[in-house]
C-alpha cells in the first residue's frame, strides 16, 4: 500500500530536500490512509470486523416506513403454516418476527447483544445498561409465556450471512429448544460467529453446532445443519414475508400493524395494550 502511494522518485526527492524525518511521517500517513481504505472496502463488501461491528442503514434502525396492506386474517393464517410458532391464532395479540440472525439491527432487537446495541449509539442503548431502548423480542416472549400473545418467526435475508443461523433455529424448534438457541445466536459471540466464520457455509456446521452445544447436542445439531430438511424453508419463509410486504429485516407485526425496523418495544406497546383490552 505504501509503495503504491509513494513512488521511488518522490521518496528520493523528499529525502534530499526534507530529510528522513519527513519520510517517516509521510509513511505513517500513508499507512493510516491504507487502513482506512481497507475498512471502507470491508463495509462496501458487507464485511464485519471481529473487534467492532457497527450497524449501518437507517431503514434497519427503525425509521418510519409505509405500512404494508395486511389484514388480521393474513396474520392469523400464519399459524396454520409450517413456521416456527408459539401459541395459536386465537390469542388477542399476534406477534410476527421477520428476522435474519446475522443482521445487526435484528440482533439489536433481540436484546442479548449489549455490545452491538451500545455501538449503535445512545438511541439503542438497552434499558438494562442505563439506556432507553427496550428490546422488543424479550417483551414479546414474556407475553407469549404468560399466554397473552402468540408468536411467529420467519427468516428473510437482511444481511447475507444468516442462513445457517436460521437453520439452527429451525433445528432447535424441532427439539423444543428454540429460545435457548435464539439467545445464544443473538449474542455478540453468535453475531461474530455467523458473520466471520460460519456465514452460509454448510462445511462449518460443526463450528455452529459446537457453539450451540449448551442448548442442543452438538452431534444432533451438526447432523440437522448438514442435512437438507430445512433448505427449502429459507425460501418459503422469505416468500411468505414478501407476501406481507416485507423484504428487509427486522420487521415486526403486532396483529396487522407493521413496524419495519428495530423499533423499541415502547413504540409497539400502545398497539399491544389496545389489542389486550
């Protein structure tokens, strides 16, 4: 990188006129420029740093977007489809979570990756860390566990490295361990594993299975991930999401009201309260 920036003639001329001290300073400046270029190039390619991974787009951050024209009957019909779901269509509150586990703002909404929440700025700093952001997924889960709401999860690509993570969620749901695996994947370690190591590579199923072994037997998870059982589920989930007007992540429905982005649960609460009356 430095050799490209400083030609030999320029180096010689600077040495003669300004002395070796300027060359040292110039080399350091060139190195800094090179590092910056690499970071920008990495972001453009969708790369993720292992030390600090910061979310990027405003749309994913929860900026207001046009509401999808979706009826409550469409939301209820999801509970008869082959999807990850808890509860049924008869509860007063129906949550739909459309997410890519490798997506930074999906991680932020998951509430288990305080590192990423803090990196995203004060707006997303968790209440538990002294901020004001109330992650929606844990709040939804509480209402589901209390029998007041039902929940559907479906995958759609929103960052590019979440296929194996989504399959792990399907495999875990099959074993009755969905939330156990969800809570591991939605940590900073899980986020970095998906984006830096596993990505969408089936040959890295062992790495994923080993990471999740506290929730599901590593041998069972590895076998599930290496198989083809859930290959089509990725496409069918995405097709259903698109039929609801969703093509990016995260996106949530509270009954027929849509929230496109990593909204705080505080923004959804009025819709939940109205439905529970």
